[in-house]
C-alpha cells in the first residue's frame, strides 16, 4: 500500500528567533515531525524564516556600512542563507529524534528557488517590513539605491514585495527525494524568489508568503494533506473577542464565506486559510489540518486542530 504524503508547514513557534532559541525549539519540533513519520506518513517540510532572514539582512547591511568596499547582499541571497542554516539545524534535529526511535531515514534540505512574475502587482506595492531600524539619512540612502522604506515608530525600515509564487524550480529534485523515501525540507521561508531571464534565474528583491508556497508545494507534490502547524489549537471565529468560537471542521465554501466576511487577519490566519482553499480546489480527497505544534497530539484526525475539506 502506497504511503500517504503530507506537507508540514512550520511557523515561527517551531523555530524560535535567535540561534540558541532555534536550536532549543527544534528539539520539540523534531519530536512532532517524528510522530508523523512513525505513523508511516511520507513527510515533506517547509518553514517560515521571518526573524532569521531579517537578522541576516540586518547583519549584512551593517557589515557593508562598516566596510563600504564590500558589495551589498541581495535579498535573495539572504533568503538562501536562511534556508541553509535553518535547514541545517532542522534536518539534524529530525535525524537525531528518529534515531532515538530506531528509525534511519536520510533528512535532506533542498535549497529551493521559486519563480515569480516580474509584473506581479506586489512589486508596485511592497508591504513586507524587513531589516533593522534606520535613521532618516540612512533611509534616504536606501531609496537612492532603488529600495523602498517605510516610517515606523522609531525610525524607518525597508519594505519589499510579496509576489505570488508561479513555479517551484527544484520540484523534480524534491519529488525524486520523496519517491526515494527520504524526509525532505524544501521551500524554506517561502523559497528564494527568482525571475526568469532567458536561460538565467535572477534573484528578486522580495519575500514569498510561506503559507502560500506550502499550499503550492503540496499541490505540485499531489500530497494527500497539508498540515499547518501554528501557535493556536484551532481556527477561531471572532478570534480574541468575547464571542470567540473554535472550529473543528470547515468546508471550502465556509472558508470562502468567512474570508469574505473579514473573519481572519492579514499576516496571521488569512494566508493559511487562503492556502488551504487554493490547495484543495475542487478535490474531494485533499484535506488541510491547521493546529498547534505538539508532539503529543501529532495525529491526523485527533481532537486538536481544524480540518478543512470539500
């Protein structure tokens, strides 16, 4: 019998912020991922990278400020760096956890590029805040380079576009590793956004929403389920109000209606629900589980979490 394939999307809670926090958080994360593998699921993992890529961008910008003879580091390279060091810690944590249960599987991180449309509306309306707080003079210098900045409470910060993903460049390699029975980490931080220029791929100054790419990765792998591990037990209507109502199940039509009614916030639950709707589409088989990261409850169809289906 063919194993069921699931894509697991890890959020900020699964990774922490600083390097020590990340290494500590991944011990718990590896336990949760290992539970799915022990239940004989074929697992592909993607993850967020917000604090990590922001830290790298800040560090590289500061380095270039102190040493002007060095070339500034493009956003796409910062994204690649974050994929590498998160993947390094994550694959080793999962490998160690599996070995404690007598399971030997190769865990591989694929440095993943994601194609975006150069004419995407997002490039004309950048909105993703990244990097350190700058002075007015520093912000003016960024704008001279063609970058966008926005005023924040204590100064200015850079903002970049969040275009929609069009295609995953390394999808064939990811499929091959999955078919070989390996645990695969791919599309970290939404993937490295790139633009097609003849036979070349050029890094884009952008960040891709990690929930959006998780849905596309699950779709292109024809996964049976997308599992989005987040900081809450269930999706709730009226979240944070006196009328908060947790949902055990939500149909695609319900999800569309709730989104239209403005039930979910931008940047938190909304992209997760949209990713679920896009991934499931017209399928009567595909499912999405949104739940809290927990090694004890890492079971599909358990009491915790909100299941979304046709």
